[in-house]
C-alpha cells in the first residue's frame, strides 16, 4: 500500500470520528443549557454559543493556514485534535453558560482537524487521484455527521449530555492518535515565508465570478444557521417534553444526513450534465420550499419526514458552490480561493445564529421557519441573477463538464 493510500484510510477514519464527535454534542447545546440551569433568554444564548465559535474560526483560520505552510499539515491536525479533546472533556464539567461560552471560543480559535485533513490529502495524493481521495474524506465527514446525532442522542438518553461531551472527547482523541502515530507527511517543502492573507484577498476581489460565489456561500450559510441553533428546542416542543428530547432530535438530524448521503451522488451526476449553476438554484429553491413546508406540521415524526425531503434538496447546495469556486478560478489560485470560500462560510455561520436567536426570542421559534425558508428562496433569486449572463457560469460550464467529473 502506498503512502497516500494509507494516509487516506487513516485520515478518512479520523475525519469520520471527528465529525461524529462534533455532531453528537453541538446540536444539543440548547438542551444542555437547560440542564445547567439556563431558563431565560435561551434562544439568545444558543445563538451566541454557535456564533462565537465561527467568529473565532474566521479570525484564526488564515493564521493556522500560514503556519501549516511553514511547519506542515500533520502538526496542525494533531494540535487541533488535542485541543478538541480538551475542550469537549472540559465541557462535560461546566456549571454555567459563561464557562460554556469560553470553551466555544477556544474551540473556534484552535480547532481545524477536518480542514487540515482535507489539505493534507489534497496535497499528498497523486494528481489523477485527488478527486477520488477528497470524495472519500467528504463521505467520511458526512457519515460522521449522520452517526453523531444518533450516538450523542442515545448517550444523552441513557446517561446525560455531560457523558455525551466526554464521549465526544474520547472519539476525537482516538482520531488524533491515528494521525500522530501512523499518518506520514512525505516530501513536505516548508514555505520560506508565510503567505499573506491580504494578498490572497486582494487577488480574490478582482475576480468578479468568485466574489459572486463567495457572497452566495455567505448568504446560504447565514440562512440555514438562523434556525440551526434552536432546532432542537423546536423538536422538544413538538415532542411535548424535554425528556428524551436529545434522542428524538438526534433521529431527526440524522434523517437529514441520510438524505444527503443518498441524494448527493445523484445531484453530482446532474451537475455533470446540466452544470453546477442549475443544481445550485434547484437545491436552494427546494431547500427554501422544504423549510416552509415544515411550518404546518406539529407531529415530530411528520416533521422528521419533511426534514428528510428538505435534506434531499439542500444536499445539492454546498457541493454546487464548491464546483462554482473551481469553475471561477485558475488552478494556481484554487487553494487560496477555497480559503476565501471557507471564510465566507464562517461569516454566514457566525451572523446567522445571532439573527436567529434574536428573532426566536422576539417572536417564536416557529417564526424562524418562515424567516429561513424565505431567505433561501431569496438566495435562489440572487443566484439566478448573478449567474444569468456571466460567461464563466455559462460557456465554461458547458464546455468543462467532463473536466469537472475527474
């Protein structure tokens, strides 16, 4: 077995464990707030806990990327893994929301296991195998996202949310050991100087198609994250009790993930024929209508079915955005382009929960479905308008489909 193949297996397994550790605890933060005695302004606290991590990540990601260029991706993965282990373990012992807030800030500032794994795989895989290798890492991340809510919800039901946090710490610790002892970063050539974040941004702003894609990414992340922090609270309301709410919420979250696993390959095949622009718009419209369709349902299991349908459509969106990033940039700039793409996503992830927390507190959790669904439909209009006459999204996509499949 070649070195890149061994790295792929190990990093795929590590990504699955790390993704599972994240999704088995973070969606349940609102319920954990109830457990530690927070009963007022809970929507506001939920929004803050989600947003501060993304804000901290948006600030620190460019720095850690430049450090990785100097010292290697493997040390950054190991560093991030041990940080997450400590943060998740300490979270099991918090007694008030302020301690939880501090740990969420540290998580955002110092983490980065999965992005580091993607960077290492993309850098140390033969050119003709990069697409295959990255798809394996992506599938591992999605699989962890499905396993995590079920595992976290089950542990919280049998024990409590504190044990779930401790278990998440153990999982990411195992993922870190895989990298520390067995992943090899061969032929690493350190950069003489850390690359300038400002230089990459300056070059990016002169690429109008890329700026359009970054804006769509930020708007989409903002839309869906408006409702994400309080979704478990809404499921608890539908369930009629907080008892077993984590388990029920875990099942509902996992159904959306299963839909993504099933339908993502189908959207990929459609993108090869019709282009990423068409898939993006269809996914946004389907996601918006699917969100609005969740409003009339007051049975938790009927709601879960609609969430599955929503997930089937929305699973098309972010892969299509990534495809548009590729089509709007030259290969020599693509790494920095995806860095800017991640920053745009983090900005949307940061602002969305704050807005959602404010709307949920001022009106109701139920009102957030109207807000999010309408926003996604609005983003689909923006996507249609921005890409309608742009030659990059028209001629180049028509002629470049065979290339995008590799």
